[in-house]
C-alpha cells in the first residue's frame, strides 16, 4: 500500500521598527499574546525578541499547506502593523547588530545561551522549515536519504542573505555560515535503516551530546532561507517535498 504523508510549514519573521527599519523587540507590542488569540498555537516567540515564528497546522495536502501559509502571512502582517511594527521575511537583517538583541525570557532559551554563549546569541537568522510526517519509519529513513541530494540545490535557490552587520559578506547565504557554528547542523549522514539511525541517536544520548530525543515520525528540513515572496514561501518547499516523495 502506498504510504501517506502530511506536511507542515514554519516561517520565522523579523519584527522591524517602521521608522528606522532596524530590528525591534515585539515584547511590549504583545504580538505573541495577541497572535495566539487569533491563531492559537500557530504563532510563538523565538530565542531573540525580534523574531516571530508561525507554523501551519498539520496539512493533508500541499494545496492545503499553501493556503495556510498565505493566510498566516496576511494575518501576521496586519497584526504587526496594528501594533506599531512591521514584518520582514529574509534570512538575515542587513544591518542589525545581534549584540544589541534581547533574549526571550524562557528556560529553554536560557539553557541554550548558557551552553552555547556567543554562538547562540549571534544566531540571529531566519528560516523556512518544512516538516513531512511519515507513518512508516523505514520509509522516513529512505526519504531522508533521497532528500540529502536536494539540500544543496534548495539552499542555492533560496539564498537571500549577503549582508551582515551592514557589510556585504561576499556570500549569497551568510545565514548558512552563522548556522554552521551550531552543532549537529549540515547535511545528515546516510542511514541504511531506521535501526541504524536509532542506534546513532542512542549513542548521542549516552555520550550526553543530546538530551533524550523526541520520537519523530517524519522529516524536518531547515536549510531553506526565509523568503520575502509570498508565492515562493508556499510553493517552493511544497514543490521540493513533492519531488522528494515522488522518488519513493
């Protein structure tokens, strides 16, 4: 029987001062609290106070995911504007200084900063994440192995972050270099089976490299840059997903 799949998309937005165009904390504007009244758990804070994350519900089709992404964007743009802010969607801010950004008061983020120090504080980047739910774990592993081939291609197609701290870095994706400093990033290893993958996770837990991991029933791809184009934010990740699944 052909396996079934679900899809979810998350986007990270910049909260921007409408006058200076610099990043600005959304805490006093209560964007998260007001967003939850409108969108429930589909909007949440991130580690830096100038970052807002939204996510679709679990969607049964690519078409459904595209509709939700577009609606989330419309709702969040209006919410930000009504509360004296603007939203921007790009992988990095061109001139904002990460050293001036406040960290969200949350135990998880406190622990990350405590562990990673400046690496965590400097991680002021914005991504587009695609989550594909797969019922069968062996199928998930085979799909992940197929997807490895496409990761450099979709990174190249989604790049939009040449600037950092007001400077032209000379790179198309400086977000990629910032994120590289975090452990366990980059293209995943090849795993011939779910059992091999599970043994690897157990080793990471045993050696205190990670905490006891959550049980996952799918694939998460976080290499895509947050994009300013509404049509691309919905269509591009879904198109990649459809291509990857068609190889199974």
